[in-house]
């Protein structure tokens, strides 16, 4: 019985010592990689085919409430470091781009 208790105590102390070892964490990427240069090329009046050529297929192509909205979502969580999130919504009226909403537009540089 004493051997079992000593064995349990030894194993428990060895396992608790492993807590300080850094573990590998996977990078998690979901959605379309949204490139600033491609979003900047979208203009009002473009056809849906042109938007799809620039940004690819949207994650959400219209819903029951709004059939005229495409959402492009990007989420990247590196193993270590800050999480990057971005959503670009393209709104259509009459089969053409009416406006664009970008949750994280690129910073404008001074001209």
C-alpha cells in the first residue's frame, strides 16, 4: 500500500512539473483571405460576377431577410498572438453593387 501511495505522489509531482513546458498551438484560419487591393477594386455599379472574380465566393450569399447582400468573413487566430477578424459586406440593388461595408478597412496614408 505504501508503494502505491509513493508511486501516485511521484507521478503527480512529475506531471505537475510538465506545466511549465510551452505547448504547440495550431494556427486557426477560417473564411476567405481578404486582400485590401482586391476590396479597393470593387466599385458601385459592378456586376455580381465581377465581385465574385475579385473576392471569390462569399460565405453567406443572401439570407431570407436580405437576398441582396454578400458577406465575406475572415478569421485568423495564430497559435500565439492577437486574433485577426474582418468582414466585408457587399450590398446589391438591381443586380449591381450599391455599397460596401468593411469592418477593418486599410489605414489611409497621407498623400
